[in-house]
């Protein structure tokens, strides 16, 4: 429910527009309609969705994929408080040479964000992608998650548009995201 599939579609669209070779893969066989949702987006982009049910299948898929191909893997939503689910995800993360990226809703409770980031950092997560920045007014969860698990910010999403709405983040971009409205309000008050 964090927006992993739409974030993956946005990344795929950006890569395809940059003329990169892309493969879309899903391991999300738990959520009803997950494969169908990704397949519908993939069809619009002229892509196929590959499905792997086990970590071994993922490793085999990655071994067959050309080196310069960007492989984007959509995983199921994981309850970071369930050791079984975390262990299953750990198996997938270790099955292939891929970078796991935490996808987190910007509007999460601050302490829940810290707990989730810390749990996922134990799986080797070093970066996070923050979703739904357009629909969130309080974004303290972003800084809390980054600080609690020493995560870098890979980018944000801020619209339901599958082509647009992915924003790479630099320090000034993050500052604008977090403080832009306050700064513009202060500027307005000073002008008057």
C-alpha cells in the first residue's frame, strides 16, 4: 500500500524514455490484482511482466538477463514486524545482484517510519524512495526514517501519473520539499 508498483512503473517509464533496456519482474503474488495492475501498466509501455515465485527463480532470471538491462522487481508488501515475511524477503534480496530500495509513504507516522526503516536496513537497504509527497502535509517521517537507519533518499513520487511525478532528490530539493511552503509563507509575510 506504499505505492511500490506505481513507483516501479514511474522508474521504468523514465528508463525507457532514456532508451534503456528494461525488464519488469514481480514477486508479488499475495496481493489480489498485483500482477494484473503491473501488467496493465507494462502493456502501455510495450513491456512484458515476468513472474518469479521463489528466490531460486529470481536468481535464474537475473542470471539470464543481459548485464546492461535494468531489472525492476516489484515485491509484495512486507510486514516489518513479521519475522517470517522479513526472512522470505531476505531470501529474495540475497538471490540476485540487486539493490533493495525501501518504498515508504511520506505520510507515515514518524515512529512507525523509524521502525520500518530500521527493520529494512537490516536487509541491506541503503536508500529509500518516498511516495505520495503530493498528498502529505507533514513529512517528518522522511527525515526520521533517513536518520534512524542511515538511509539516503533515492527520490520521491508526487502524483498518480505513471509517466511523470518521479523526482530525484538533491539536498536543495529535499529542503524545498520539507520547507518550501513555510519559506514562501514567511516571504509573503515579510513583503506585507
